[in-house]
C-alpha cells in the first residue's frame, strides 16, 4: 500500500506533529469545519481508482 500512496512512505509522528502545530497556530485561525487528512495521499489515491487493494472485485471506501 505504501508504494501506492502519493508520498510513497509511511507517515511519522513528526508528520502528525507538524499538522497539529499548524492547526494550533495563527495560520489556521480562519479554518473551520473541515477535515485535514495527514495520510500522504492514500485517500486521494483510493478515490481516484489508482489503488487496487487486492480484495474481491475491487476496492470501496466508505465514510462514516
């Protein structure tokens, strides 16, 4: 799955910390009501149909 992600690597705690720092800082002061995905492009690849998870007849993504 890693080779299918946009950044071609597993995320690190520093990646999450950088996103958290951004959201807690003044640069995020006007951001409301949105999701910030810190996943290296995995969800985008799933939605674009470029990732085959190898299960059944294809992949599906559900959002709760």
